[in-house]
């Protein structure tokens, strides 16, 4: 009897380590093998997109050495930010297993609205921007209303919205068809020129690392105090250091050209905020639940209609924001804004980044990773002087591959009990 | 209904009282004029054949379906259960037959779904501790609370669903087939749990097809047949009585089989 006590004494039982059947990853080696186990069972996370990005970059770099030059990458970041913000909204919608096909039209409409209110009507630019974003929110709330009250599938309502909002955009722009935004204005500067000073970009990369370390450290301490297992200090430090080194290296390379665009900073800020909202708030938890099992979420007392409304409004507002950024980037509001491949690029970016079309799975970072893939392809093909016909075909093929990977991974997750 | 005269008059507070509850799905009357009383500290078993309306009744009480007519009185106040959130906030917790869990979320997220601690900055540590406490109370064999529900077995999922219903300290718990997917030990745990819940002064409504389980814990057995009340029994009622109330006839497949076996045994020795 006393033997047993002395044996048990040095190792107090952790609350979540009582079951002997579960393997737990211990130390660095354990973390790595757990990662491989996870990938094998179909929980791919961001792995496919990172592998894909590596392939795409290698191919384009070998075809044209300008591709990975700092100058080209800075331009790439400018281009990423506009559609990326739209893709961020799409992540929200896909999370619920719904779709918004009208984001391109909404973005074009928002850019037209800013052009008309600001340049033609002489409103202050800030006021015009807020109005355009509010208009986006209203459009989203209409889709939510159609879904909640009439059970209209979002596929149909947003397809109708695609046409209707495009009509609104053409009506606003009238016969002139295009409004040029003043070149010296802060908005156009923001979209075309403004980059972070070097110290700001280095500082932000460092702050990201410190933030990751601090949250990891705090959580580990709290868990240990509460008698739960926690990540080791070495693991937390290692992760933070790796992230800081990688980020600082990227920043250093880009600073050898113009530097990091403020617009890209805004995009990343939105991604981080969205990631927090989806992972660490009750709203985000409800989003996952509604996407995973709508009826179960309803029976758990979640206001499902409210969740749909917020998601559709957020998506359309972000689409409008993306449209305004695109107008700033091009210094014009035109009939072409938001048409063509904007819609599909935004949706493709979210899916390629790893947000499931089947609902309930996804992350804000998939918008960031996905849009970098899409824009890399676009930029690489432009450098090769290939026509847009070829660009469409290749982007389409990449989207198809991404969806196939998503479906296969889902099947594998189901068979490994991780759906 | 005068069937209530069979029961001994309980001195305890009436938690839930249904009068004349009907529910129609199109031309089908799933429930017709159902009366039901549940007192504090009482386990009421709801039995009936497939399609008798047990699960529909539970869904009405959980706010999933709205009754076509009839009144629901909860703790002396007439209430309208317009949606699941209303039922939950009143203190009516339900373990559904299909469990209503989100397979893509982990155990902690499912237990706290819709009731997360600190909504703007989820308190994962406190939630995980509370989840472990609830699960340990149920002697649950859950390997890890951070795995998605999809990786759990049927019995483990059932335990998670029961743990979730206990989270909010409800006044009335409804369990729809709580032991159907459970092993021997866990069935005993759930029955123990039901008794513990009763001792805490909560009302319990339990649906089961297992007469043994029903007799073991129920204070009263309410029989539904084709959406109507068909008698109220005490747990010492004979199997014959219960079965004939459930199937609606003295002469039914169960009694015929029993009498055949009795005859065969008589003729054999």
C-alpha cells in the first residue's frame, strides 16, 4: 500500500492524461510524428497550399528569374490585398457551407459608389468609403433575409445578386463608364505607393513573434496551474523564434525593394482579426457549429439566423472593402471593376487555402495563403507574356485540384474519425 | 384524462404539466390530447411502440417543434416554447435520440456549445476543466476532450450529450433513449446518474424501450399509443399489463409468444 503511494507521488495525475489508451506527443520528436499522423489521416491543414506554392514558385522562377525578385513580390503583395480581402469574406460564408457568388459585383459596385460620391458629388473621401461599405452590408443582409425568411438557397440569391448589383454599378457609372480617381489623393496613394518604413515592418514582424510567444506562454501556465497538460516551454520558444526568423527574413528581402505595402498590412491585420474572431469568440464557435451541423447548433440554443445574417453581412462588407481597395489600386472606378475573374479568384483563393466547401472547416489564414497562390500564378503568367486565356485555364485547373484535395482529405478524415 | 387517478398523490412541487397537447404534421396527428405531469424529484418513463409519439413529445418540450394546440405549464407558469433557446433558458435540458452533436467540433466545444464562458475571449482552460469534471461524474471513458466528436464511439458520444445536458443545472432533464448505445457498465452509470439527478430534486423524463431499465429507475410509467395517452403505471406493474398498454391489445405478438412458450414448457416435462 505505501509502496503504491510513493510510486505515484512524484507524478501527479494530470486531468487530461488519465486514459492510458491515448498516445500523447511528448517533446519535439513527438510533435513532429504527431504532425505526420495528422496529415496521414487527412487533416492536412495548410500543407497542400504550401507545397503547391513551392512548386509554382520553383516553376516560374526557373522560367523567368524576375519572378522572385523583391520588386515583383512587392507588386504581388499590392495585388493580393484587394482580392484577398474579398476572399476573407468568402471564408466566412464557406464556413457555414453557403456561397456568395456576387462578391465581384459587390466590389465593383462599391468602387463605383466611392467614385461617384467622392469625385462626382464631392463628398469627403472617408464618408464615401463608409457609405460604400454600409451599402455592402445592406446587400449581405438582403441575402440573409432571403435565406432566413424564404429559405432561398444562397447559391440562387447571390447569383441573382450578381446580376442585380452589376446592373446597379452600370447605372451608377452612367454613360461615361469610368471615373478617374485623383492621383494625389491619399486613397490612391494608399493603393499604389504607400509602403511601411523599414523599422515599422521589422517591428511588426517582431511583435508577431512576441505575441505568439506570450499567448502560448500564458496558456501553458494557466493549464499547468489547473492540472492540465501543457506545451513545453522549449516548444513555445522554438515556435516563436522560427516564426520571427522567417518573417524578418521575408521583410528583409522585400525591404531591399520598395518594402511592405500598407495595404498588405491592412489585409494581414484583417486576417489576424478574423482568425481571432473565428477561433476565440463565441461567435466563431457558433459559425463552426452551424457549418458542421445546423440542426444541432439550433438545438444547442444558438440563434442560427443571427449567425447567417452576420456572416452574409460580413462577407458583403469585406467584398465592398476589397472593391474600394481595388479602385485605389487602379485609380479608377470603371464598368470593368469587379467583373471577369474577381469572383472566381476570391472563391478559389479561400478553397485553395484550405477552407472546405462542405462547411464547418476553415481558417482566416486560408484567404491569405490562397490569394498568394492565385496571384503568383497570375503574376508568373503575365511575366511570361502569356494571354489571359491561358491564365484562366491554369487558374481553373488549380481550383479543380484544390477541390479534389479537399474532397479526398475529407473522405480520409471520415475514415480516420476526424471529420 | 382520468388515468392519473392510478398514481399515488405526490406531495412534491409540480415542475411540468401538459394539458391537451396536440401536434399535427400535415394530415398525420403525431400527438393527440396528451396530458403529462412531472414533479420535482420524480422520474417519469415515457414508453410506447415505434411511432407512438414519444420523440415528438420530447421535441415539443425541447422547443424544436411547436404544438398545434394545448398548454404547457412549467413551474406553475404557462410557457410558450418557441425555440430551443427558450426551453434551455427555462431549465429544460434534452438529450436527443440523435444526440445533436457537431462532429467537427471537439468534446469541450460541444459540451459548451451556445453557453461558452467569456464569449469575447473564450476561456478554454476553465471550460476544459469543467468538461472533465462533468465527464468524470459520469465515469465517462473519453480518451481526450480535444478530439473532434467524429473520433468517438456511439457510447462516448451519448455520454458527451448527457454531460452537456447537465451543464446548466436544469430543472427538468429529458433523455430520449439514453441507454440505447451504451455498454453494461455505462448503462448502470446512466441509471445511477438519473437517480442522482432525481435526488437533487430535478424532474426527469426518460424514454426507453428497455423495460428493465424503465422499472429500475422510474417512479411512474406513462404509456403512449398512436399519439394518445394509454394509461399510467407504477414500476411494479406486470410486463403483461405494460405490453398490452403499449401494443393496445391483450392478444398481441408478445403475449402470444409468451403463452406459446408456457404451453411448450408445460407439455415438455
